[in-house]
C-alpha cells in the first residue's frame, strides 16, 4: 500500500503539469485567416500572417473567437482607399469579422484604381454589430433614398464613420443631437446641411458613446483603434498599432464624450522613463534579454537570442510581454534593479 501511495504522489503532479501545459498555448491574434485555428508551442510570430503570437488558455481562446463582433463596411463607387482600408486593417487584426456592403453586388471602383466586389448588397446584407461609412464620393450613398432607408432600418450597437462618411449617418438622422466631426474641408457643409448636429473642428475623432465619427483619411485609423480599445482593451489596440507599425497613434487623442473611457488612469510613458527601463537583464534558462526603446515611437522591444518582441506599457513599472504575462519592474532606492514575470518567479537582475 505504501508503494502505491508514493507512486500516486509522484504521478499526480506530473499529470497536473501536463494538464497545465495542454490548457494553454500560443495563438495568432484572430485575423480571419486559416491560421486562427493553429496552436503554437512557443512564443514568436505566426508563419502564415506574421503577427506576433499571444499566450492564451484554450478557454480564453474559445471565448475570444465566439465573441467576435461583426462590422459592415458600406462602400460606394469612388470611396477613398485609406478611409476604409486603414480601419479594415485595425479591425481585422483585432479579430472582428469584417464584410463589405454596397447598394448592389456589382463591382465598384475606389479612387478610379481599385476594383472591389462587395460581399453583399443592401438587399441581402446580414445585421452587423457595427455599421461603418467612409468618404470619397459619399454623396452617392447619402443622396440615395434606398441606401438611406436601409441605414434607417439597421439597428447596430455602434455606428462608425470616416471623413465624409458622416454625411450618410447625418442624412439618416443618426447624428441628430450628436457632437461629430468630418473631413476638415467638409465641416462647413456638414454644419449647414445638418444643423441638428454639433460639428467640431480639429478633432481626430469624436466618441458619443455608440457613435464614433472621425476626420479624414488617416484619422480613421485612430478612430478604429479607439473603438477597439473601448470594446476590447487598450492592450489589444496597442498590439494592432504595433503590428501595423503605426507609430503616430497617441491613445486618447480625440474628443471622448462617453463615460466609458478606456484611457482613464492611463499615462503616456515619457522617453526618460522608458530609457530607464532599457538595458540588459537576466532571463529564463540562463539566457539574457535586451530591452531597447525606440526614439521614433517611444516603444519598448525585448530581444532574446536575436528574436524581438514588443513590451506593452500598462502603468508605471507594469508591462505586458508577448506571452500576455505581466512584467513587474523591481526598484531599490528608486533605481530599477531587475524584473519579475510572475510573483513566485525569481528576480531577473539588470546586468547593465
């Protein structure tokens, strides 16, 4: 009997460790591609889409995939490429199911260059959680009674517009009583045609709660990142901006009228602070990690055996690594002496 007990005591921890290892893995951030279903054994980049892998339990992954929001991009002939392509990149990386809608399924031309075949027409498009409109010949949509009637019959959780896409929402009455913005050259026109809306100048985006309008072209990327931060987390938005190498995004640089502000308590880290973190540290398995700060973007990169990955700032002395683990910087007499990745893990000392 004693031997059996001893054997059980030895086997059970091993089994538990195996279960723990099976319970989590590395996954590609959802990008609506086949690689969404692949499990990876270690950190790194997805060899299909190139995105930096994240560590999740299988339960977390299943919940993330089942809670994907849908977003309908209404596109008209003449639509500005970057107006919709920038936000599309953001939402796709953040795991949203994006589909395109136009008045018909006939191919449309963006800026006289790019041919687009819509996924749906207004007659067969499914309901979406988010309904989005974009500039570039937006009058083809705002001046079409059938399109406006279709917009009025939709009941999304959120409305989103870039540039003069705001005119479509305004024509449908969505912007009545709201504070909004649009492409800088179109502000006087929006003000005069739709006096029930308060139109702001010099705003990258305006968040009214469930209605987000942005200024022109590149501002749509800022608005999309903001909506991702609001609906999911600032961390996911930062990951999207990092993947896109969009160094110009400054979290919270918009007019936010909603109480649900994802940047409450968030402080943009200074160059001096990030430079204080940079250096060479001990790491797991006898390795070393070099933490570097980019002067152009004020972002931290961790390099382990020539393999770079991003460190995301959360709060003073709190970072998140590529494996979704919290990295706590440890100080002594005000000076950083190392970091811990888990409370019970050893202190990895700063070497230089």
